[in-house]
C-alpha cells in the first residue's frame, strides 16, 4: 500500500475489497449507521458503491475515478460515500441490484447507487467513466447533476425514491400461491432447448456463464424422461467449456464467464463457487456417461483448488483476480515465440498446434490456449509429452506476477466446495479430496460460530463478521450432507440437522413460505427479500429445498419435507413465468415427485461388502439416493446372516433385507 497517501476509514476493515480502497482520496465509510447519521446531519445524499475484490470493472472505476482527486473532491463535498463488499453483504447487494434492474433493465458490478440518508435509492447504474464519452455519461457530470437536483429539485428525487420503495415492497409481498407442477419441468427444458447454442453449447449468445445447475437439471431431466437431447446438451456444454479459454489448460480451474459465444475469451477471475459447482456437475456427468474426460476435468479442478485456493488452516479462499500488473488476463496469455523459447522448437510447435497458439494471437495480439478447433480434444492427454510440456509452461508461469488472491473465507462458498470435494472424492475414491472436505468443514464448524452458536458469514485474519445468510446455511448443509455420505461420521449429519433447524428458525417465513435472504436477527434493511431465482449460482431457497428433502430422508423427520412441499405449493406462480430461471428449484421438485430413495447399510465402513455395495451407488448417477451406514444392533436395521445387509427405503417403507450386491442392483434399478 502507498505510504505517501493518507488512509481512510476502510483501513480498519478486513474485507480485501474494502482494503483495496483504503488509500483512495474519497472519504469512504464502510456500511454503518455513522455514515447515514452524517448524511442526515449534513443533509447530503449517499453515494453507495458495491463491488468485489477480483472484479475487473471495479478496478477500472477505481483507477479512473476513485483514485482521482477531482472525483474525490466532488464526492467528499456533496456526498457521503459508502463502500460495500458484495461477497460479505449479499443482503445489501441483492436489494440494491434489484433497484438497478428495476430502473435500468440490467445490472452488474461495480454497482452504483445514489440514495437518501434513509437508505432510499433514487438513482442506479453500474460502471461509469470519469468523463462523458461516446454517449456514455461520465461520473463527474452525473455527480454534479444529481447534487444540483438534491439542492434544487429534491421533491422529484424523493418521489422517485418513494416509487422505487413501493415497487420493491410490492415484489416483496406479492405472493403468487400457485403450486409447482410437472408441466413447468417440461417448459423449463423446452426453453433451454430453444435457446441452446448447437455449435458451442451453453444457452444463448455472449456473454456466457457456466451455470452448472442447468447441467445438473438436464442430467436429471434425462434420467426422468430418457430424452436424448437433454443429455446431448449437457455433454456438448461441458465439452465446449473445457475446450475454450474459459478453462485454464495450464493451471486448471474455470474463469467466471466467457465474453464470446465460443467460450474462448473469459473475464479471467476465478471464483470458488464456480469451480465447486462445475466440479460437482462434471462428476455427475461422469457418473451418467462414464466419459473419462469429465472425470479428468473434475479432478483437475480439485487439484487447482487444493493448490491455489486452500488456506493453511484447510478452509477455501474466495477468488483469484482477473488482472495482474494492471492488465486483464496478463498472467494467463502467451506469445508463440515465448512458448517456443521455453519448450524448444519441436516441442513448442507441437504444443502450439494442439492448443491453437499463433503469431497473430486470439486476444489482443497474445494467445489464450484452447482446444476449440481441435477435434481431437478428447485425446489431448494421449499426445506424447503434452502433460510434461504443460507442466514446463506452468513452472514458467509461476514466475510471473500472480493475480491478487482474495483470501477471505466465506461460509457459503466453502459449503459448496465441501460438497464438491466430498462428492467427487467418494465417486473417484480420492481420499485427498475427502480429506480436504473434512478439514474445511471442521474449520468452518469450529471457527465460524459465535459463542452463542450463531453461524457467521466471513472469516479473515482471525476475525469473524456478519451474521450468516440463507446461502451460508443452505450451502453448508449441502456440504455436510455430502461429507456424511463420504465418511459416515455422524457428527456431520448432526451438524447438518442443527443448522437446518437454525435455518428454519431464523429465515423461514411461516406465513408465506420460503426463506428470507437474511435472518430475523439481522440488520433491518429497506426490504426483507426472498431469492428463488437460480442465476450464476443456485439460490439459497433452491438449495434449501434440495437439502431439506435429503435430510428428511436421512433423518425420517417429516417437518423438513413439509416445509419444502409448502414452497412447492406457493411458488408456482413465480416459476411459471420463466421456469428456465429456476432449474435447481425444479430439480428439488423432481426429487420430491419421484420420492427419494434411502439405502441403509448395516456393517462397518471398511467392511469389504460395504465397500463393494457403496461402489455400486457411487459409480452410477443416482441423484435421488441418500446413503447411511448403521452399526449392527440399531433398533430399526440389523444384520442378516451375519453379513453386511442393505435396506432400500422409499418414503417410509423399506425393502426386505438384502445381502447380495446383485440383488441390491436389481432393487435400485427398479426405482430408477
């Protein structure tokens, strides 16, 4: 950090994003009542800027405007300025992003909001250049104009704020009590099919986001209907993403999204949540198709996360930046001459041919390694020496200036990665992944709770902060359920049950059903929204529905299933409008409609027969199955013939005891 500049209040924060702005000349406040009190006292509007530490456009607006004395003078004179890390305060981000979408029809980060000292917004936008250019309004002009309106046309601004609050409140309290039905599953599928990119996979045109929950939906839809096209779309998308530059072919892991339809040019930031969900989706696709490529990709994602995104304590970091040395993607791109110089002429030319490296380049005169036009992409690993060549380039790349790493530990995203590591670990028999899940889960359970047991959202440098949100609870429950099914340690199931009960107590709406974003003990904001929409990642409500159904099967507690059924009875009107936007919620509905299957093995974890029976389940795509192991002597489940015994339960009824793996396979297949 520069020593010749004076720090502002953000220097006392732990958020890496806020700390990036700690030496701006802007007199930033973190989100706090002191900021709003100052705005009231000085009769100023509030300038709210929301972003995250690895966001390219957030860096750009900082360099152009927030480090600029002219912009700082305007903000400091006429506004009270607040910085928010969207990853630490998703409640604030969600509410004001809704405002932006309401006013402009779109959203993104950095999110720019101007509002009254009572937190009522009247203006919203995203990135603004410092000066007006090419028809884009500049930040300096905008700030001056709104400051003038605040002094001379305040009634108009207040009326606008009132209308916005009324619109948000209507949305908050508008309950469309129509039930989900099977037709919505088909409509969601047909909508995906109609907008599917047949050439490059994915939905629609650029920009393209991975949205792994859509892949997971397609796999479940295929299993339910045997509609070949559903499986083809899932496979095409998974292959195309891997072939593109959105995948880091040298160091592994996926970037956040592609700026083009081919998946070639990403915004280069790598997010923990994307890589967790993609690892999970590729593993499910491997279970379904047995394609070794999908297994290899999932394992590579896991290796990347363990190498680059795992703290010494075992928990997972949040993200890696798009930029290094002030340039987007600089860490990841190559000159052909540079590659030939590192690998030698013969090997260099081979690598460049395989990964489409040219003198001309494919990104600002440089090259993003990719396999888009390489029709032998499935067999790249079989090309002689290719792995060794990639390793040489990886070692060389390590010497470059590495992108900034956001090292905060978020409960929610750790929950997703725990789920991915535990699930992939049991499918592939990879104990390193399972151990990684154990370490992360143990860290979260031990360190991200207050003394009264309340789960917290963020850990950094020994400090925990922010009451955990719905995503934190539901995502962590998912991780703990997967971990229980990987190691069968009852403590993880017990923790999942306790968290589920706390989630219901803190977030559940007993009147209109579903779950609020923040708890009833949280800061009261201008609205208390629920989020059902499955965007870049599944919503907290969708994940809650899925995990409560799984817990209902594992614990035989009807209350969890009852809460989910109430959600299905309530949100049909919301889902009906655009069912393709609620695919993970519809995946929960498919699970409920079919009726989950629970398999209880009576024996010891390391019994040979238990191991063989578990392989049968783990090697195949059974998304509706939950697994438990009980020791002999349990009141409900006992060994027969002194051998490992399986009970297959659907709903509240179970099969006769099964000792034979072939018989188990037949019983499972009947349900599938």
